[in-house]
C-alpha cells in the first residue's frame, strides 16, 4: 500500500475524550471512529488488525478441531424465554420489536441460539464431540462504555460452544479450549494468564478468565511471579490426546493466579513473599463448563449407546476479539505510539522515502516495494511529499515493527537503513539484505 492512496486519517492532537493510551492511539492512528457511545467504525488500518486477529483465532480454533459457522446478530425473544434468561438478563440487553410486533433482541451472547441449532439437528451421541463457534458482533448496553474498544457496547467476540455426552468429555473440551486460547494469545504476542474465575450462580470451579497484565486493566489480579513466565512456545499439541492437553492445563493453572473475585488471601500468602504479585489485568477471554444449564430447559438431548436420552453436556468459550486490540496496545506502546508485535501488525514493514521526487530515492523505494511484495509481504510505503520528521512521527505512531529508510546519503553508498520500532536500533545494509532480513523475521509468523 502507498500512503498517498490509503485512508489513514491520523490526528495530530490528543483526543480529549480518551482516558487510556490504547484509546488515544487508536483514535490518533486513524484506526477507529466513534459513532455513538461505545459504538465504532473500524477505519481501514483498525479493520486490518481486527481481520488479522480473527484469522489467528480461526486458525487456532480449527487446529483444535472446532468448527466455524455464523449465527445472526438479531435473535428472537422467544428463544431466550425458553432458557429463562429473557427476564433475567436485565438492561444490558438491547430489546426491540419488528414491524409485526415480534419481540427481538440484539444478541449479547448465543447459548440459546446454538442450543436451538443443536436440538434441531443432533440426536445421537455418535455426532459428539462437537464444538461450533463463530466470530460475530455482540451488543451489550453497558452502563458506562469506556476505554474505546475495550468496553464497547457493540463488540466483536469469538464464542464457541461445546457439546459432549459426558462431563468427562466436556472437561476435555474445556481443556482443549484453554490450550487453543493460550496458543492464540501467544501468536498475537500477548501473555494472557488463565485465572480461576467466579462461576456465579451456576457454581462449580470450571471457569477461567484470561487476563493480560496492564496497569489500566479493570480487574485486580493476584499471581505468582512465575506464572507470566510460562510459555507454550512452539510445541505441537495433539488436541485429541486428553492426558497431554490436561497436562498443559495443569502446567498453566497450578501456580496461584486469581482475580479479586476469587482471590484467597490465605492461599496467596503461601507463595514466597518475593513472588507475590498484585497488579491489574484486562479480561480477553473466558472459558466455562456449565453442564446442562441450557440443554435441560431447552430439550437438547442425545441418545446414549444404551438407548437412553440425556441432556447434552455443554460449555461456552469466548474471546474478546475487538477488546484484544486495546489490550495489545496497552501492552505494546511507548510515548511515540503503538509497537505492534509481528504476529498482528497491519503492515509488515514501513518504507520511508526521505526525499520524495528524487530520481534515485524514488527508484530505490519502488524497487524495495516491489521486492517486498514479490516475497508475499505487505509493505506500507510513505510516498508523501513530507518532511522526514513528519514521516517518522507517523510511522512511530502507527507502530509497524520494522521500517526501511531510504535517503540520498546512504543510497550514494548503496545502503538503506533498517530500524526496529521496539528497540529503536538501526542498521545500515543493502536493499537486498534489508528485504532478506524482513523475509526472515516474518518466516513462520
Ligand atoms: N463490553 C465489552 N466490550 C468489549 N469486549 C467485551 C465486552 N464485554 C465482554 N467482552 C469480551 O468478550 C469476552 C467474553 O465475554 P464474557 O461474557 O465473558 O464477558 P464478561 O465477563 O461479561 O466481560 P466483562 O467482565 O469485562 O464485562 C470477554 O472475556 C471480553 O474479552
Ligand atoms: Mg467473562
């Protein structure tokens, strides 16, 4: 993409309404535009990052054996009456009537609808295990939408629903989700810690929230200093192997890590004092085993091998896809702007021409641009007639992890400059070497 042909409405001033850094940078970098409280348009660069996150989520869900589908945003109130949640849900649910006076709602979540799909088409244990998921917009009429996309009213969520014959099978589905989520967040360059969550009125201890540590997080978190060091890395996982999957979950959940909702001071104090950490975190996902809470009232049953009919065992598992962009920026920025991890960056590399209109620098930039694209990379070429300072400021703000700078002085010696956004370090090299280095960095991402 050439910047002169792109739509990147960068703001010079700090928007007054933004209280936290991710919101500020998303507005300033022209990623989003607020349309109403907690409702945003995703401008091209924000949309690009959102699509990239969706892609990672899809890849990891499919790897775990889960199946994508798409349910509508609008739902009928009758379905929610069947589960008893229509009255229970409260003012967060946006309710309205269609022209025929039928009661409708904008879905805040999809347990009822997926249970309806299941009961209409599945009869036997032979169709299990089954996990269906979608990535779809949700609406929750939050009292206080704030922090930009972190607490919106309309937001994008991946929500998956597991169906199993037995509780044991359902817990394997739970574990599979935990591992697939760990891998998803790691690929995005995030450390998201599974913390035991409060299961509310349903009870049971089979729910975890995933929290990204950040000063601006809404939850208070208590954890062992060793927990954020745990990494899945590039080990391969056989998602059908129950013991292997359960062992990974154990590895990530044995050390103490809880939010204020489940915090237990006595247990916490058993950790050596120097490892006791108290901080704040952003909830970027949650997994939940709830058994027959929906299948029973809604009559979603399956026949067992010996011919009996039992309600199906379920769980629901969510990732806050749009909130993740805020969390990513909270965890990756400096005073100049965003610093995208390579796994989620909207463009792989920025190309800065220090003397637009100069025959030699223009030609070198065109050649670099073509070479990067030929390697399957997605460069953003700042081809504006602007001062170097303005070009650097834009690149720093939008946070592409790598920048190639082409100027007349270096070019006289056949050299360009490759700069890391994160470390700020620059290295002079030939254009060919710069392309090769970028190719190497993104190989396998
Ligand atoms: N208002 C919101 N704006 C953006 N993302 C949200 C919002 N509410 C929930 N999410 C995301 O969707 C995920 C799954 O939804 P879930 O029902 O667990 O939310 P929640 O526990 O009600 O969230 P919270 O406690 O932050 O209100 C959450 O982990 C979070 O990342
Ligand atoms: Mg939650």
